[in-house]
C-alpha cells in the first residue's frame, strides 16, 4: 500500500451559485466519502483555502485503484469534481495515531501510513 495525494478541482457540473454542500447529490456524495473513510481508503480530505481545490490523502495500491474507487462517487456522472492530479507521497513525519517516525528514520520502518 502507498499513500497518495489526490487533488480535485471543480468540474463542469459544479454550480458556482451554490456552496459545496448545496451541490446536487451532496448527501449521496457525503455518504460515499464517509464509506471510503470507514474503509481506510481515505485518510484525510477536504477543501483547501478558498475551496477551489479539494485534497484527499488516500492509501491505495496504485493510481488505477484510486481512479476505480473514486469513479463510484455519485458526483462522478454529474462532473461536480474532477481529478486534476494524483501524486504518490512518502510520509516521513506523522504525528497522528501515535506514529513514531521522523525524517532520519529508515523508510522501511513501519508507521500507520507506510
């Protein structure tokens, strides 16, 4: 398993007259994302800054798994969000969940996100 950063932008179906939580199908999208969180696929997620970009940190085998899982989002056919970039992320520092890893530690040392 690897850790990846997924950047979403507003898609062609995003209605700029409405807030994010007022977009069509919000409840279904939120339930889907809650499921990905419960499964351990999504580690962190939410809008950055002014909300133009949404960031997800996910644990997955590869980019294909990420695209496949996110394709099931009820917002996908509505094009409310679009994947702009998927980037592998090597975690060296992690203060969540009691991780004990620092930048000088061996990359083979286990932590909650490695």
